[in-house]
C-alpha cells in the first residue's frame, strides 16, 4: 500500500510490523495536526508617510545584581501622516520579554514599548536587541537594552 503526501512517497512494508506502522501513523498524525497556515493578520504595507519617533532607542541599566527582573518603557509617537501599525515585536533572547501598543495609532497618537529583562543566570556585560516591525519605510526598528550583571 502506498500513501502519497505531496511529493513524499511512503511505502508500508508488511514486514515492518505493527510497531513500525504505528510509528509512521503517529508521525503522520503529528504532522497533520501541525498548523501550517499563514498568519491571517491584516497586512499594512510600509508607507513613506508613517514615521515612528521614539523618545530613545537605547537604555543602559548600568551595573545590576542579577537577582530580579528589570524593566524599561520606551515611548513613541506616530509623527507621520498615515496610521501606524506595529505588526510584531521580537526579542532576540528568551531572557527578554516585551509588551507594546497593539492598536493602530493615528497621526499624533502616542504608544509604548516595555522591555523586561531577566538577568538571572547571566553575568558580565549584556546587550539585548528588540526588533519592532511596523508599516514604516524600513519595515522595522531596533531597540537596545544594556546591563552589566554582577
């Protein structure tokens, strides 16, 4: 018996036994349960008239003890003439979490980006990058936090 999955051909050999066939069945069940769909978020194309102006794009926590989370809030304004939409914010490390304004911002409206850094288990100089994806001309901006963990 043959099962055709797109361009992948799998053959079931009767000598494979129940364990082998069960393994293939479980694998196929797992693969079919995975969600391969594309995100259905509304796409806002970059606009030359959308400008995201931050009060600062870098924060230095200085020397820290490393036993508690640290947070920094970055404020920004839509200083362009079109609606500003942040489509995603990605932290470059598992020790960094983000919260941000998720609603579209009309020209002149303010938003925020809060970066939470957990220095536990780290030592020395740390520099973490957060990438903000929005409908701005370059498509994204970088925000940086720094700390020297003792």
